[in-house]
């Protein structure tokens, strides 16, 4: 496997997106091995029965779009292959090209875009795939559209293309970095991410650089209408969230490259990537989901919060059981509470370390261990501060103070409640 920078035609990155009538998932099919070799798998991964093999397809999966109106799944990948899942049957649909197809986005069942190598752009209007002139030969890694007359595609060497309803044209990006994903909050507020932590923002008239706070490659974007509006994931377990004004790093607990994102709501977000790693955001922190999968996952998607799918780079497609129950990792729970100005101490049983932060709130949380609930006063930094101090440690100490977490409600006496999971 070679690096993304070399743009090998059968080793392309893939990314992801969502629209009101369906959902698209774009991510790293054949993602790079971080140049020097594959990253180690997470030591906490265990065999788990939640994910089971559903089928194996003959393509290298690159991206998926779920058509909620028809309960159909479109998958694109290597050598121009397009597959469609209707009911329980996968079938091949002619694309008219042998170019590798990298990303897909749909506005409706009769308006779907696919982009790929050699500047290839295809459009589905309800009956067949047709090629649309792109004006570039650069590989295109991501596509997103807000309507039938507004769409964006991004790719190698800072390529950005804009669809105006009748033709694609080049838009100046101001960068030569490869751009891997594009996603908009609205037609006049669009983001693109790529190599070296590059983030660009469209304000309705021009693209400009936005500070990401990282130099690591970013591979995928996902978004919601509620804050945080956007999430981005990338190399070495990088996770960023956008709160409407700044990008903030969130501890992920993994060093594996994260290649794919999908979510059903701001409190139900999933990331997947190298060595079968899968992580889940439940609203306050990221927790690992044991998958039993060891092959790199190129794309993860779902039809709902209880129906999740993931595909490996070699075409194996796994489905998560709807009856799998809680996504909280198994292990020993440990809780702590400290009043403002005091120190909260957490420790695990012998030979165990803190593997997940299942609750963290500095403010006025209520409840007892196992049923903590955040109150109206809650520091937004709670999860990230606790994760940075405690993840993968046998014990940790936290100061319940405005110095550590910021002051979420001036003049109010606060406390810190934390629950973690300890495991070997």
C-alpha cells in the first residue's frame, strides 16, 4: 500500500457526507500506511459478536450513499464499479467507466454525484449513470451538494470544482495540498479538509484557510445542524470538532488512522479506520467499539442509529447487530466527584487502565455513579480535559477548578463528576 500523496489509481482515499433525503459515506479505500508502514492496531481491541460478516463484494469499497427514500445503498469503488443494495441483494450497475470511483453524494434518488480518478465525474438522474465534463484530470476525492444547482468537488493539488446547475468550473483554493473531503453547513458556508491538517472555508464568494491546530492529514468530514456543526478525522487518531468559530482537538484514544465518519445525531457519531478500529461518540467522549475486525475499514455507514455497516479495503462488508445493546466497552466502572476547589482522584484495579470516559461534567451535574446527567451549567471542555488527563492510565487526578475547565457559569458553585471504564 502506498501513500496518498503518490495517488496510485488503485489506492485512493475516500470520504463522506449526508443530505436530507439520504446519506453518503466517503473514506479511505486503500488509505496510506503512514509512509513508513502500517500503524499498530489498538491494544484494547477484542473479538466481539456485535459485528458479523454480511457479504464480500468484488470491488474495493470507496464510498457509500444511503437512499433513505428507497431504503437502498449505493457503493462505489475500484475500476469504475458501482453496486446497489436493494433489500438483501447486491447488484452491479454499469458506470460506463473503468476509472476508480472515490466519493458519492446524493440529493435525491434521481440526483446523485460520483467522482474519482482522472477527474471523472458521473451523475445519476434516475435511470443511468452519465459522464459529466469536469475540466480537470486530477483525481477527485470528495463531493458535496446543497441542491441540484450547487455542488462542490475537491481533489489532488488543491483542486476545487464548483457546479452551477449546468457546468463544472474551477474555483481557486489558494493551496496545492490534496483536499480529501468537502462538506457544507449551508450553500454559503462550506469546508474542505486535506493533507497536513489543511482546512479551507468558503464564505459565499472566496475560499480561505482556517486554523486546524494540527499538521496531520485529515480524511473525512461529517456534520449536523446542531453544534458542534462539523467533525473531521484523520491520521494518527486525529479528531477535530467545529463549534461555529474554532476547530478543537478531541482525544480519540487511538493512534490508528481514522478514515471514515458517520452519525445519526450529535450524540451518536462513529469513526472507523486502520486495523478494524471503530470508535463511538455518545455525546460526551469517544469510546472504543470492539469490532473483531483486523482489516482496514475504508467506510462506515448506517441507515439508523441501530443499523450500522462497515466495509474493509478488500470488499468484506460487516453489519452491526441491532440487538447488540450498549456501545459502552466492557470493563470495570470507576466514578469520582469533587466540589469546586477540590481534587478528584480516579484509580483502576490492578493490571487495568482507564480505557474510556463515559461521563465528564464540570458544572452542576446530577445523579449517582452509573446515572450521571449534565446540568444546565456544563463546561464544554469537560470531556477533553478528563480524557487528556486520564485515558490509558492506571490512575489520574483532576483539579475541579475554573483554571482546569474554564468557568461555565460565573457566580455558581460547581463540582466535577466523572465516570470511566477500566479494562486490561
